């Protein structure tokens, strides 16, 4: 103890400061750390949900694009058949 006193360290003051620092860390944990971590966890959950929703929408868009391509192809084929029928009808009328 006298060695610490020779260095200018007052043991009761040091002990009081250690207790104050422990109390400060405890309060900061309760007031700041836990709410911040809760907020970050919530944000992480929202981002994950958004990513899942984005993937679902992307899959729906790909399916819709495929269906649209099939409909366009069917309409084109139907149009070609209508043109062919009209040409045959025109040939029949011309003769």
C-alpha cells in the first residue's frame, strides 16, 4: 500500500473511481448498447425480408416474361396462319 502511496495513488479514491467506471459501463450497457443492438437486429431482419421479397418478385417477373414470350409467339403464329389463309382466299378469288 505504501508503494502505491509513494506513486501518488490514493487507494480509496482509486476504488471509488473503479466503482464509478463499473456503474457507468453498466448504465451505458442498459441505455445504449442493448437498444442499439435491438435496433440493428431489427434492421437486419427487415433487410433479410426485403431480400427474400425481392427474390420472390424476381421469380414472378421471370415467369411472367416467359408467359408473355409464349403469348407473343402464339399470336405471331396465329397472325402468320391468318395471312396464309388470306393469301389462299385471295388466290381462290383471283382464279
